[in-house]
């Protein structure tokens, strides 16, 4: 992890360093979801669809 975040500490707060990438992360998560919807069928996808998470919906609701 220190290759990506040089000041990383396991117990530290890295949100300040990562927050500027939130919009990119949300956009990427939606793109992956659309890919799986087009190629794998309907939600819930199940364990065969990897990688996938819809946690972006929670993040959007908290913003």
C-alpha cells in the first residue's frame, strides 16, 4: 500500500488523500455494473460476477 500512499499507516486516516478520487471511483463502479448488466443478466448477480460491488450506492447516498 505504501507504493500508492507513501505516508500510509494501517491505523491512519487516508480519506483526505483518497477523497479527490471519489468521483472517479463512483464512475468506475457504475461502468462495471453496466458491463455486468449487459453481459450477465439481472441483479443480484451472484458470486460468478467478479469484480462487482454496489457499495457505490451507499457512498452516493452519504455524499
